[in-house]
C-alpha cells in the first residue's frame, strides 16, 4: 500500500529525494524565469516570489527579521506549494519547495520542506 501511494505521488517521498529530482529539472544556474515557468507548468501554487530576499534555510520562507541561528540563502527567492496530501491518521501534509538565486537571478540552492498539520 505504501509503495503504491509513493508511486502515485512522488511528493510523498523524502525531502532529500524530492530535492534531488527538483535539482535535475531545475539545475544550479537556472534563471528565475525558467523556474517560474517550470512551477507554473507543473500547476504548483506559487506561494511567493521575492526579488529582494533569499529564503531562510531553516524555515524556507523569506523574512525581514534577523535570525542568528539561520542562514539566508540567496538575494532573491521563489517558494511554491508543490503538493498537499493526507498521511496516516488523516494528517495533512504540505510540501513546499524553495529556490534561492544570486544577484543575477541564477539559481544557487534549493530547499524542500514538509509541514504536518494534525486535524
């Protein structure tokens, strides 16, 4: 049963596995435009696009607040909600993907996070 669920929705795989696949499809050096086109073609929910801030490695999203325990990735960033699904015991899972870009809008790093919401 678990194998069938994973095969039917690759976003059920581990964050690391998802990240490796995303990097194959949007490799380092890809432009912000190309990443946005890719995300739109996949039908993913564009959560945000920032031309002023990278994303926080620990949390995924960008913020104006300083976090001494966190690393800001890039000068620009894109965040998407790639998938929403229910896991065992009906726990909601949200898969988010973040791309960080340099000052020239070229991809330098990605991050994948899963958030779990208990009903």
